[in-house]
C-alpha cells in the first residue's frame, strides 16, 4: 500500500484538451503518469492531490484553449481567473469521486482515510499549491468546507503571502525575502484549522519564519536533500533538523532533476540515486520522517519509475536494497498516516 505526498493530476486534467478528462482518468485512457487503473496496479492507498494554477506563459504555450477568453495582449491572469482555475480543478476532483462508484473518495478526516483502507478506495487529500487565488480568510474557510486539508501558501512567484522558491540548480534555498505579515498570519490560520502547512516551495527565510510560528509538525511534501542534489527546492541539513524536531515528514520527490547530483532531467537515472536520498533522510530524520512525494504528473521521471503503476517495482527494489519490511511500510504509508493524524487531530 502506498500513500504519495504530492501529484499534479488535477492540474493536468485542467490543462488537457480531452473532451472528458474525468472519464479518461476513470476509464484508463489518460496519458501522463496517473489514471485510476494504474493507481490500482500501483497498490496506491492514495495521496495528496494538488490544486495548482500553472504559470500563465506555460498555459499560453501549451494549452492556449484554456485562455481563450483572455485579451490577446494579456501577460498574466486577472485575479478572478486564478480562483476559477482552482475551482475548476476542485470540480474535477468532485466529479472523479462522484463518477467513480466508490472507487475514489475525497478524504477530510482520518476516519475517511481509514474507511478507504477498509474499502480499498483511492484516497484523495486536496492540497493547494500556491494560495494566491485566495484573498480572504472566509475563502480559506469555504475551501476547508469543500475538503481542502493541506496548503502550500507560496509557489514559485511572489504573491501577497511572500516570495516563493523556484527550481534552480545549483542554488541555495536562501533566495531572499520570506513571508509577508499576511503570509505569517495565514500560516497560523492554517494551523488553527488543523490543516497541513507545506514548506516544499518556501525559501529558507520563509521556512524559518514558519518554523517559529508552527506548533504542529513541519512537512515538506515533495523535496529532497540539498547536500546530495544542490537544487534550491531541496532541504539543508539545518532544515532537516528542524523538521525532525517538529515530528514532521519529508516526501521524496521522484523528479530526476531533484535527485541527481548534476541536477539533470535524465530518464536513465537508476534507483540508487533515489535511494541515497532515502538513506540520508533516514539518518537525519529517523524512521518516521521519510515518505514518498513523487510529483507524478508534474515532474520528470526516470524510466525505472515512469508512472504510478511502477510503485511495486520500487518497493521490490527497496527490499533488495536491504530495507526491512517495517521500514518500507513506514515509507510507503505509515509515516504519512501518522503525521496527518497528528495535524488533523480527527
Ligand atoms: Zn511543487
């Protein structure tokens, strides 16, 4: 059984030109890294599914059909568009649940997750990657009511919440300004609502501000070890120590550019390169701090782990590598289960 800390399925459904992307997900005809059948073949319990507004220029170049209502000279979204894009992706999640006949469930509590473990339904925990579409706390409450249980306040670009963190190699995670006063207030607002606060796209300054504010465990849903791959999005030893002290978890990102010491996108990347990150994180975080955060449908994958149906091969490889069954269970789902239990408190 596998619980995965990060994927970008919902953004990919939104970008798709397929006339019925939800049907394609359910009927196994979707390309990319994730569909329902491959989740089942991968023995997935589920994971965190990100709602994410892709960069304007990316959408303009790759999915211009999504921007048809824009003026031709527009260079960025207008505020409403961001909110509508998030809502459209939530609507895909809702339709997947509704049309899946019990095979997929949006989970809002540990009871929901435990029921899915019993029923063998796929768990969708909704995560917001970059919260700039939300301008008032009443909207955070409205999204909580829709099922949102995890928030990454900042993504790559600056917003009302602070400066985010772009993938840059080689680069330090110290990229300047951190959270604004509003960003700090929203970290507390998320904790008050028992929502997970994701530090994966926080720069170093924002990370330490968050560490000062949070009493709940710190979680990096999809980041790796900076010492092994000096990518700005990866974590320094000092950050790992803080995550450990908080009782938090790091989900290992499977994108080869976040794993390899040369920072390259390379589909020939072997398991050993990923396993070095597991070893390092186990040493620095302990048995309960390490998990998966694949970035499927968002990252560049090796041909050894091209899609979610390859999880069983990855698990076999971890076993051959010498990890015990108990350790593999921790990495596969127990550590996510335990940290969500601590943060959600219900
Ligand atoms: Zn990300």
